[in-house]
């Protein structure tokens, strides 16, 4: 491992805005579960970014919405380090990072603790549909802590993940709130909050845009439609 990475891992342990359980923490509910309002020292709504990488959405949204709390979750310490450092330098008190596998996410959040979830450029897992972050396996985990009308946002370059998620929404009778096949035309034509939100670009998003890929966006509520 390079010297820089080792230095970052060591710094990460001292960052006040990073929670770093032991590797592959999965045995029992973690002490933070149900306690995030205490960690943020307020009762503002809490939004998660899962697979946050360097946390561009966590940081960007935290700046747009200072009265909402944001938590970026990723397993890669060197990536979280970047976002956590920016948040500390810019005094973003509404930002925390959690270093964990998303597979154990329900060990860290209590019932109704989370208002919204962002999935930003998640791996489409071409060969393992169950591992996709919008598979029912993961959505059921999110539902253990997402508020009743809580929203899941997906931003992706992947046609596979976009169409898979649309099929899941249809099959499970979730509620679609927004479906945009190419965010560029939305950003160019609409002057609203969503357009400001969609302008935030992540590291991977920038790479896909440079390769000429279109970026898709879905927002949905995993609560069932009343029939
Ligand atoms: C393609 S990158 C996207 C990163 C960032 N959202 C962006 O758009 O630049 C996917 C991220 O998800 C993280 N990731 C993938 N599977 C994960 C899992 N099961 N648990 C935690 N993090 C995961 C990876 O470490 C990586 O940082």
C-alpha cells in the first residue's frame, strides 16, 4: 500500500465526521443505530448517499440544504477521506460519513430514521442482479429504516440498472415520482430545485459524460401503491 494511502487511513480515524466500524461489521446493531440525531446534535431530516465514493452528492446537497443532514456511505476509506476532509475544511456540520459495506446497512439505522436515499452511479452488477442496489434484497433492507413516504433517488449512466430499476418499480408497485432519461435536457430547460440538484456531478459521472454517455435519473417511493 502506498504511503499516501496509509497516511489517509490513519487521518480518517481522527476525523470527527467519520464513523468507521471494524471491517465487515455485521454481527449486531451498531451503537449509532437510532442515535444519528444525537450525532448531528439536531432533529433535522437525514438523507443517505450509498456508494458515495468521495461524497460529491453528500457535499453538494449539504451545501444546497443546510437544514438537512447527509451521510455518505462507502467501503473505500481513501475515497471517503476526500469528502470528509472537504466537509471539515468547509465546516459542513450537516455531513457525516460511514465506512461500511452497504450489505449491512440495516445495522446502522433505526426505524423511520432516514428520509431519503441517493444511489449515485452504483455498480450495475451485470451478472448478479441480487447485488444491484435497487434489487428487492437491498430495497427491503432500506425499508427497515426509511420513512413511510421516503424517497429513493437513482442517478446512473447504466441502461441496465435504469431499466432493471424501472421493472422493479413496476413489478413491486412502487410509486414513480420522476423518470428522466437524459438529465441534460432537463437541466437545460427547467429552472427548479431538481435541476440545481441534478447539476451536482460525481467523479464517475464526469468520466461517463466525457465518454458521451447520457445520465438517467429516477425518483421513487418503495411504499406500495394503495390498490
Ligand atoms: C462506481 S463508484 C461510484 C462512486 C460515486 N458515487 C461516484 O459517482 O463517483 C461505486 C462506489 O460504491 C462503492 N461500493 C460498491 N459496492 C459497495 C458495497 N457493497 N458497500 C459499500 N460500498 C460499495 C465503491 O467502493 C465505490 O466507491
